[in-house]
C-alpha cells in the first residue's frame, strides 16, 4: 500500500519536486520536534519525551496532508 502511494507521488511530480517535498517534510519534523522538546523542558520533563510525542503526532497520516 505504501509503495503504491509513493509511486503515485513520483508519477505526479518531477524528481526535483519530490526532493523538495521530502526536505519540507524533514524540516517540519525537525522544527516541531525541537519546539515540543523545548516545551517539555519548560514543564520539567525530558526533551526527548516531547520530541517522541511530536514524532507520534506527525505520523504519516498527518504529514500526508502536506502537499
């Protein structure tokens, strides 16, 4: 199923567009994880817990909503 979805993305976009979308996804993941980590530190919790929660929140179903 995932392979078919990936093939559909590649079929609709040029390789440059696919690379841009991958980098956009990575940037969103890093920024949200860092922000969640900082929030958890302010709550006196380990930053890694916030980063893990952000990773769970940004599951493929949520990231799939991005272009």
